[in-house]
């Protein structure tokens, strides 16, 4: 029997809660300038998921968006500023931290 993996996450204050189901399409680390600035670190870990694997359980009205480029829509909690995920529409993937 193969049970689907389920991961639960939230922003720093817990106002936004999300669930990710299944297995990521890819995982890795990025050190591009954009990711370094967003994460305020020299390297940023990522997991890439099909968009339908990611669902917001609570606080969808509390999610802010920033589009530095057309390639990514970075999402964060409007209350605590906690980073949540980044949508990559051109790749058909969502990056969950």
C-alpha cells in the first residue's frame, strides 16, 4: 500500500497555513542573486511542486505577492512577513521553502 505523503507548513506567526501532498518534482539549492536577496542568505534551499500539490488551508487573504520578474511570484504573510512559497507560472511549478 502506497500512502501519499502530506507536509504541513505555515508562516512564522501561523496566520497562513498550507499543505503539500505527494513528492516534489525536484529539490536543491540556489545561490542566484534574486534568491540570495529574497532569503537574505548566501544560499536558498528549495523544493519544486506541481501547483495542484500545494493548497492553502488558512489565511489565503493574508498572502502578499511580489513580482520582481515575470518568472516568479514570491508569496509572504502580510502579518509577520514570513516567506511562504514562490509560484513559477512559466515552469508550471511552485517552490515551497
